[in-house]
């Protein structure tokens, strides 16, 4: 509430009484499409034209015919949309909506790491900057990482960056020895194993569903591991009456829609907070979305040679994921 008032004051304007109507009007005027990630606040998910995981959002960005892409997610997602759409305007409601994983891989250090292993190809998780993408052979997301890694001949040495937890999980699934960059996500690394075990005891009928960015100590308790879209699909087909959800709790909004009679319990972090929201994703608000569309700012811009270098590995991923 106070954050929303601050946003409005900062933009020096009165908040329209019907924000949803104002956003939809502006969307028509701009011929814009609103793409949102599942970790966004529910009101933002509800106003989006497309809600998805990182892979689905990249595919939607690659296919849209809109003139303006409004990305309600974090910076690397909007940047990916811009890399795919150099002639379209790509807007992000808050440029500070970054990602700890992307920040954990500084390009200068990664370049040295890559140069120290010249025989390795580089598979990078989409949660990274355009500069890291430009140094990669192929991009992956949590939805297709196993498939992308398996697309290389078994004897091809691979660097996997920047998430060591997803990397470890993929190494386990593929039986490959991946050279891991040691990045982590500040949200997924702090789920508490002890509190998760306590929840399992309290809700014995509940299935534990987890994102592969979690630590191995947490993943070993999971009944199902997958991307946000995969977790939602699992909920839709599972007979379990309840789910302990070990990822950012924004995803529960779609789970409740798809399985309204079921119980969803967000797994707690190992601090005093009850839930574990991504501080970057949650920077976006309905008010900021409105002002961004009204002002056509902030906008994502990119150096053209960097864009072209980052485009190649993203296109490779999209080709390899054509049927996913
Ligand atoms: P997804 O690939 O499931 O969208 O996850 C993205 C992300 O940022 C997880 O923290
Ligand atoms: Fe990045 Fe983690 Fe937030 Fe996903 S949840 S955007 S990986 S900080």
C-alpha cells in the first residue's frame, strides 16, 4: 500500500481510480502485449496477456506481433525479449528488478573462467546478463536444461553457469560431469530443510514440489522437481490433496486457479519470515505498470553487437525446444 503511494508520488501524478481499465486502454493504444512471470503479484498475473515460466515467456516474446512488449518480470527476461525483438519497444516497470543469480556471474570473471577451460562448451541458464549469454554456446531454462545438456555429444566437456544448484541437478539427471559456476538464487538457497521436514510430518498427505534452483538438501525431499510451469502442470494431474510448494510463492496463484479444492502450503525460509518472496520480482506493481505504459519508460536498450552475440545461443535454445 505505502509502496504503491510512493510509486505514484514519484511519478508526480494521481493514480487512476480504475488502474486495470487504464492499463487495458493504454495496451490497446500502444498495440502492446503484457508478459508476466508466475512470481509476480496476483493482480499483475491477472492483467497479463500471457503468464509463463522463463521458457514460455521467451517463446511468447519470440512470437508476438505486438508493437510494444511490456515485461512484468525481472531484467534478464525483458532483456531476452529485446534481444529477440530489436525493432520493438520493450518496457520493464522497474529497472531495479534484477536477479541474484544473474548478479552472481560478473562477465569479466566469467570470461577468465571460460578462457581457463578452452575445450569446454558453455551452457548458460537464462538467468544471466546479455554479456554472459554472448559468451555462451546455448541458453537453457529450468524447463529444458536436461534436454539442452543432452543435445551435446557425451564426450563434450561442458561449463554450466550460473546456477550451481540447477547445474548439480542437471548433472545428476544426465549423468554428466558439468563444470559448475558457483552462483545461487537468494530465494531458493534459503529454504529450510528442517522446516520442510516438519511440514511433511504435519501434512503427511501433501506432495512436496520444488524448483531445481533449491539446494540438494531440500531437493532430496521433493516428490516432484520442475520449472514453475512444470510444477503447475504437476498440481493439475496429481491426486494429492495438498502440496508443499518449495519455490517463490507467487506460483501458488495459478495453482489455486487450476486446482481450487486443494491446499497449498508455501515452504518457509531459514529465517524469521513465513514466506519467501523474490525481492526483485516483487518490485513490480500495478501502479508502476500503468506509469510505465503511460510514459513508455523505463525501456530496455542494448548495444547491437552485444545483442547479436547474445541472440545466437538464445535462438539455439528455441530451436532445440521447438516442441516444448
Ligand atoms: P522458471 O524457469 O521456472 O520460470 O524459473 C525462473 C526463475 O527465476 C526461478 O527463480
Ligand atoms: Fe533471480 Fe531467484 Fe528471483 Fe528467480 S527467484 S528472479 S533466480 S533472484
